[in-house]
C-alpha cells in the first residue's frame, strides 16, 4: 500500500519566488468626475480636522481609535489606504469591524498629516496609455486612489464598544447561566506600570484613566486575562461578585500546567501580582487597585 506521505528531496525544483508587488493596479474611484472628487476630498479633510480636535479634547489623552470606512467598490485588499495615507509610521492598524471597516490608533498630529496628504492630491483625472490594450485609462497617484477608496472617517465610539443597552447588561449579569461575567476584546495589552515611563504622555494618560475608571467600579470586580491564540486580539473576562474585596485585575495570560488546566485566579495573582484595565490599557499591583482597556 502506498504511503500517503511523500518525501521530496529536491524541493527547490518546486519552489518559485513570489513576485513582490503593490497588490494590484491603482484605481481612480472618481475618474472623469473631478468635481465630485474635490468635494469628497474636502469632506474627508473636514472629518479629519474634527477628529483631531476631538482627540485633543479627551480627558484621557490624545490617543484614540478611528474607523476608516471604505466604499463598497474598494473592499479588495489592494485598495486599503495604507501606502500613502494611513501609513505605519503615522497610524497603527489595530483591527476591523464590518466589511470595509478598518480601525487605526491615531493621534491629532497624524490625522493632520493625512489631511495634508489628501489636500495635495491631483485635482484632475490622470490618463495613461495601457501598454497591452493601447487604450487610454485612468492612472491616479496612490494618494488620489486611496482618497477615493475611503467613504468616510469616524471616531470609534460608544456604539462600537458596547452594542447592548444598560438594561440588557443588567439582565445578562442577573442570569445565573452567564456566570455573571462579560468577555471583553482588547485592541492591545497595556505594559506593566514599571514601563509606563517608556511611553509618551498621551499613552500614560490613557493608562491612568483606565486605572481610575476601573478602581471606581467598586468592590467585587474580578478581571482576568483569557487564553487566546497569538493571531487573535487579547481578551479579558470581567466578573461582578458580592465580595467585599477590592477589584482584582490580572493582565498576564495564565499559562496552563502540564495537565492542560489553567491555574486558579488566586494562584495567578500570587505569581503575577499585576492588574489591568479594559477600556484604556494599564497594569498596576493587583492589591492596590484595577485597570481595564477601552474595547
């Protein structure tokens, strides 16, 4: 009987280097509609200016999450606006929502730089002869193509973080089948408090606001990091009890023992002794208070 496993001794004969590219041709979403493009460009600039002002006015610091919503015809991965506008050195891609929604961590200065990039895009449709067909086709700059791919830009707000009412939340906690707990997905995990000084003032204010907010939630709160794959965003479980103990918040992911069973929260607290938050990122000594990051 032939073995289902095949051993290949000359794999180089079956390998081919993938040709690096930019993900496909640039598309002009406003080809031959230059007036429409100029109006769209002005609208995006106004949206970015409003978002920058909103982030600067936040009590918890000027770091925020914004939503970039792409038009339906730009849902292909090659049209993501990350080569000219939302570049990694300006903003950090931290997640996504529905189809065509991208979430970025941003600061006011970065948003204003993106607005300037959008303002510098060409006013008219650029044309170029296609070398294969010989026809004249639109040939936009990367910035114009990405500007046209965006439908609108919004702040990641309360409706995005919590999609249920207060009444529904209370009913959930009151149901004994739920274990009186929530699971909260994070964009990122905050560093230990000893490392805060290595971050900028904006992030430090964000961390501190989360610590203060979770500490103010009162006694009986337990927050524990859940096991997740490295490719998934981190998650916490938040449980409200009737305990008279101060909030117990644990940031570090519990490591399973040889039996595959994770240690109890009490043994984790003994080993780790740190706390975290769910709406702003933070880590503090678990016996001193709490913290949780904005989901």
